[in-house]
């Protein structure tokens, strides 16, 4: 068998990566988890989680801390570094970092996903009223008016969270029906600080020091109007964090990694888990399920090498 630095390298320390780490550490594999920022992934910016079994309600930050502590207690080593690229073959995988290269027998890609942008010039207002993180920025909008964009779980859940601070939240959605879970919809409709703006898209933002106006257009009537707002939170879906991948494994047309029932990608010994994977559901519970399968698949792969 080819000699490598590790049995398993995991990329990304969100719920999927940390779960894979827990399973690999318990399987006594020589494992390293690489994370470019803080362990926790997207749940770090999720205010409140109430659909992960065992926790009637827990903050994303606390759940991330618990997962990390559990993994480290089992011996998982986590290194803060960014993956630059991958060189993959069946019996040897090379992970290229900024300062060195590491070799491994197997690899789990659990690098997650990030918020998609609208592409209406919002970039120049980031930090000046535009955000995708209510947990980080909602408090800046105490007693103010904000626009939230999107109709999925994230937009609706975070719009509700914004009402803890803002006086008024316009929820702008491009259709006349939300995509979010029904329980979240019910809460949003009952919240008198939230006003739904149906069938509408944001066409631009303006303001002198920061966001002052959000321009919207009704896609059915073509009517255009301006909402006076101090901020604009954008939650219109996610894109996979795969800048290091460079077609090393097969993906769908959006860049989400294709994997089979064992979470194996197009390269034997390389697995994908969590939001970065092409999957019909992106939840903490599905991410940890993917990761448990991926870690055990990696263990079996190494045994059979
Ligand atoms: P999502 O489910 O893909 O929803 C994106 C929303 O943005 C959709 O309503 C979509 O409209 C809208 N949209 C997309 N592109 C747009 C554009 N260019 N302009 C205007 N609107 C646009 O994304 P998400 O809400 O970020 O959720 C991502 C994943 O995480 C999902 O699988 C979700 O279930 C999961 N998640 C779960 C929870 C939870 O369980 N509590 C919380 C957060 C996220 P259409 O509906 O018209 O397509």
C-alpha cells in the first residue's frame, strides 16, 4: 500500500465535516480536518435551530461548539487552513495547501455552500446595509426598516429573526408562494412586522453612505417602486464552496458534487457530504447522515486497498 500522511482528510468543519471527523476518530483512522475559517459552517450564522432531533431549540453557535468539542474529545485534529487544489488518483490523493502538500488515502469533501448574490450591484453596499447574515448584522437595524429577499427557509427564518430588532421587514419574493417550510410560513404570516411583497424582484439599491432605497419590480405587472429601507438582507439560495475543486470530481451544472449512495464521488476513495453535495434536501440532519456514511465508506475503502 502507498504510504501517505493520513488515512483520511476532511475538507470543511460544518456539521458534515465534524460528523465525519467523529466517525473517523472513533474508527481510529489517522484523520485531519481542514477548515479555512471557524468550525461550524453555515449553522454559525443560524440564529435558532429547532428541527435537529434531540434539541427542541438550540442556537447554531452552541450546536457548532458542541459538535466541535465532541469531535476534538475523540481525538480529531482540526487545522485552520485553506485548500488550494486537489490531485486525485485511486490510491493516492494529494491536498495542496498554501504552504505544503499533504497526502491521504481517502478524502471527504464537506466544504458546504455560501449565499448566492443577486447581481444587482449589491456588492458595493456590503457592510453598508447589505448582508446575508442576520445573526451577525440584525442588531445594527434596531427600530429600522429592512428588506429581506428570498422565499426559502433561510429568507423566512431570518426575516422572522430580523423582527426582533427591526420595526419593519419587507419580505420580497419573486413568486406569490413561499418555498419555505409551512411552519416558518405560518410564523411569518402571523408576524405583524413582516410585510410580504409578492411577485417582485430587487432591481437595484441606492444610498449615499449606505443603503437608503431598494428598487423593486413586480414581475407580473412590470410596475416599479422604491422601498425606503436602511438595509437589505439577501437570501436567494446557495452556491457550493468548491473553488479548489477544478473539475477533480464530477459535479452537476451548478457545481454541486455528484455522489452515490455511499457518498462516493466520481473518484474512488473521494466522498462528498452535506450542502456541497447534489442532494434533494439540505439540513443539519441530512448533512450528518451523509457524513456518517462517507466516513464509514472511507474506512471500508482503505481496508480494501
Ligand atoms: P433555497 O431553498 O434554494 O431558496 C432560495 C429562494 O430564493 C427561493 O425562494 C427562490 O425563489 C429565491 N431566489 C432564487 N434566486 C433568486 C433570484 N435571482 N431573485 C430572487 N429570488 C431568488 O435556499 P435557502 O433558503 O438558502 O436554503 C438552502 C438550503 O438550506 C435548503 O435546502 C433549505 O431547506 C436549507 N435550510 C433549512 C433550514 C431549516 O430547516 N430551518 C434553514 C435554512 C436553510 P423560488 O422559490 O421562486 O425558486
